[in-house]
């Protein structure tokens, strides 16, 4: 598990982006901000995905600037200066020297000098590309740099006339994973898979949901994945019906299912897996019946992941199997096509079948192009995660079904001839799960 994005790949991404934007433009990308957790303690810092994608640089208080065609270099960075005192307390900093030497910047300046230098870089550029409206503070800073130039108009300064959103170009690039990115996503998927196996093997009645969370996170960390890609969900019994349940405080009861939605972040790439299994190792009749409907829906949806199919086809495949299953079990009554057209399933299945997956768990990239569902192409990566959630308060169904929540989620890469499931090593059939839990 040692693939890494190298300097050439970061450079290639910058070049590709610069080739996409209009000539005589400038693109500006800020680093993520540090966030306070309590008083003087911060949340673990995590670089902004766009910033990292173009630089590999992990420090806060930095701004990356791309200026295609600039004579003195197209790639400019503003970073924190080195500071002996601060480095003793808080760790090593690259400084402008390191940004040039280790990160390929053509020019690098102290971040404290940005208000003096950036207006000069904007001067005579027609267009500024940045992520419009994502961070109000940064929007304001861009405007203040442009206003600095406007104030100098009589001295001949020419401010840019257009602001344009950068996300569209950059996020389309991020949607297609390179060979190295696919390797990292395989690692994220495999570490996440091992964590789920560990949770299944450890689980027994009387434990608490957070103890399974601990097992998962132990496996992540042990394998160099220093953080979960999102807050881990361990929902037992009716908590499995709460889609984003993250309290994880309940005692695990024999006879209940437990739904675990957890994935690690490895080298900035996310895994995202859900498995649902019986706390005591054996599915009840009702649990098994519903589980097999969800599993068959997931198989049908995964089958629909291939080049040439469009984004919504896996969802449509899942909805069809889920609705038929609900009819077969007596939870819905009526004609399959009509129930699908009326979205009768939404009482039991209220989310979509997946999302793009990459550096962000709900990754970037458009789902529609010119009003049409996007066609799947090799290199795209998505989750496939159908579920059924029978609300504990649903009085329209037989009591025996109430409070059962099931989701099954895998990560799938579109390949030239179909797909590759990146998270296939965690068992998901009833037989496989029961065998693993008995071992
Ligand atoms: N864990 C969030 C999701 O599955 O989308
Ligand atoms: Mn998930
Ligand atoms: Mn997901």
C-alpha cells in the first residue's frame, strides 16, 4: 500500500487545468482553514481537496495561484514563513523555499505579503477563476484585491473584468481517477473492508455501538489511514433506520441487526462501506428476507455500472428490485410499474443509490450534463448503496418488520469493460456473514 501521487502527476494536473481555462486568466485556490474544536485546541487539520489535488501541500494558511503564460512562472504559492519558535511548538513548515524546492512552485512568497503581491498578479488578467461563494471570507479577499487595482486605475492599472467559477473545470478533472488514484482508492477500500471484517468478528450482544466504532478506527489507524473519511455510523436495532446516526451510544442487543457505515481516508482518498449484520451472528427470518431484497438490489445496481450506461441506471435497477421485494413481502400492494412511477418505495427507501467517490466522500463532479444523466466512463468511481428502512412507527406494515434498517454499500470503479468493486473483501451474503461471525 505505498502508491503516492508524485510531483509529475501534481504538475500534470496544474498543466491540464491551465489548458482548460481561458487565455490570459488567473486561478486562485485557498488552503483549508484551521478550525477550533475547543478554546485553543484545533480539529485535526485536513487540507482542502482541490488545493491538495493541485499541489500535494498539506499546510494551512496558504494560497495557490496559477497564471498560464506568466513569464516568471505559472505556478505561484503563498505559504507561512519558516519560524524557529513556532516550529518548535507546532511542527515543521516548508516556507517559501520549501514550496519552490519540494512542491514545484515557480515563485513562492510569505502568506503575510499576499495583500501587497496578489493585486500585481491580477493586473492585466482578463478573468479570475476561483470557487465562487464557497467561503465568504475568501470572496471578500478576492474583491479587496480587485478593488486595490481599481483604486489605481488612474495610474494605469487594469483590473480583471470577469470572475468565473473554477469548480466546473477542476471537478471534472477530479471525477476521472488516474491509475495512481485508483491504486489509492483500492487501498482505502481494502483498509475499510478489513475494518468491517474486524467489527463483524468482534461483535457480540452486550457491547456498545461505540466499541465497534473503536474496532473500526483501530484497523484504520493500524494501516496508516489516520482518519475516517466521514463520521462513523454504528446503528443497532431501530437506530439503523436513522440514515446519519452517529451517536453510537446504545448497547447491542441480541436479536437486533447492526448497521455500520464506515470508511477510512487513506492518502486523501475515501473508502465508504456499509454492512448490516445480526448482533448475535444469526439473521431472523424477517431480517433475512429484507436483507436479501437489499442484497439483490445491490447486485442489480452494481451490474448496471459500466461504460455507456448513465448515472441513474444503477438507481433505477435498485428501485425496481426493492419495489418488487416489498410487494413480495407484503409491505407494498399494487402493480410494480405503477408503484415505481408513484415512488411508493420512498417510505422505505428515501435516499439515492450512490454518489461519486474520491478525495471527498461525496465527491465532486456533475451528475447531469446539459440536462441529461451523465454517461459512465472508465475512471469514474461511485458508491452503490441501496437500503430498506422500516420505520419503528410505520403502522401500515405488520409489526414484525418495524425497526429493521438495512443498507449494503460498496465502492465501484468504472473500468473499460465494466467495473471493479474496490471493497469486495467484506462478506455480504447471509451465509458468508453468519459463517464469519461464527468463526
Ligand atoms: N457515509 C455516507 C454515505 O454513505 O453517503
Ligand atoms: Mn456510507
Ligand atoms: Mn456513501
